[in-house]
C-alpha cells in the first residue's frame, strides 16, 4: 500500500467545536427530560482511560450522551471522548457526523490508537446483548462472556474506569432479547450481524419487535464512574483475564446495587 492509499485515522475526525455545540444542545434535554447525573468524576484519571460500562435503553440508549455531557462539563473539550461503535452506525451522512463527535468503529486498532493518544474511550462489552436485557434483569451486569476490553486496556497501558448507569432500562418495558427468533431467521439475522430480535412494550405503539420505535419514557438516568483500576498493578504482568473480568463485573455490580437501593420509583428515580 502506498502512502497515498493510507486511510485517515478515525480519531482525527473528532471535531471539538462541533462536539461542544452538540453537547450544548443536548445538555438541557438530558438534564430536563432525563434529569441526567454523572457522579464520581473526581476520581477520573488523567490521560488515556478505558471506560467500561453497562449499556441501557434499547434502540435509543442515552448512556453515551449522558456520560459525555457530564465529562465535558467537568473537564472541557481538550480531551476527546471516543465511543467504540457498531459498523452499521458508521455509514452515510449520519456516520460522518457521529465520527466528528467521537464515535469510532469498534476494533482493537481504533481503541489502541485512541487510548494511546490520551483520549477517553467508552466501551460497552455487552453490546446489543446488554442493551436489550429484559426489565427483570435491568440492574444486572452481564457482558455475555465478552472480555476483549481487558486486552484493549493492557495493550494501550491505560487504566480501566468501571462505570455503571441506572434508569435507561426503564425507558420502556423490555420483554425478551428474542434470541430464539433470531436463530430461526438464520441468514437474515446474520446479514445484519445480530443474534437478537428484541421484544419490548412502550409508548405510543405498544408491542414492538425491533420496530416500530417507541418513544423513551422520561426516566431519570444516573451514571457513576468508579475509581480507576490499574490491571498490571493489581493483577500482575500476566493477569488471568477471567479473574480480571470477574473482579471488574463484581465491582460494577456492587455499585449498581447501591444505585438501585437509592432509587425509589421506576422512571421517577
């Protein structure tokens, strides 16, 4: 490949001016409609950091806007917040816009480059499996066995910042991930790189199997950034990946349980 064939780096597409404008528009909505709150940023480390979070809200999750809005409000726009995202989000005009506001295709190369540049990278290890978890498991940390995030942090030599959110999974009633339906559809589901066809109930359309898209309820969303974890310092030069994963999920589950105990009513918070 010649030098003229090299694609521009994904992280160079971040536009701090546009991002600040977008956050300025989103913040009143997030604080008004969702009464969004981000806690724990006082212990957030300097430099590159991998934010590992649970994912909530179905097709319209608010985790990233809530966290990014709180982060930028606290630290300003000198350090970008990147979000590892599904390739399907990266196409067309909307894809170009998302890249300018920090969304990058989810792969180890992009994660490593963003982290080594000193950026904050947000990853949801559970992905769509997590974001569509049934309402009865709304406050359960479940990454579906995925541990690649640990390798990403080790490769870049950055700490992991476990982060938990509550309230997003109350935006509608999530009934099932629909894994059996996806299996039955076979090649159709695989073409869209999905193993789920979620079933939910919400406003104004009622029952939904992926579509139609119901309007999220005005649920209060609280996110908590936990103290950073230096994997090598805590687990050694050659850590057991499963042990690290179990520890991080345990820390997150304990924090999410604490947030749940503080919550008085669904949606209202």
